[in-house]
C-alpha cells in the first residue's frame, strides 16, 4: 500500500474485460460505504 492506495493487477480469463471493471466498481462502492460507516461511528 502506498499513500493509502493499493495496486491490483488483474488478468481476465476471458475476453470480457468489462466484467472485471464492473466487479472492481462494485468492490470499490462497498469499500467506500464501509469507510463512511466507520467515520460516522467515530463522530
């Protein structure tokens, strides 16, 4: 992790690269919601 960021290297098993992008977007949204919930608890 560098400056709060992580490097994720992916290699799709099929030619459907858009599915990888959608999965990452879903993971990011869930992670972002979790961080927001933690911040609300701290207040």
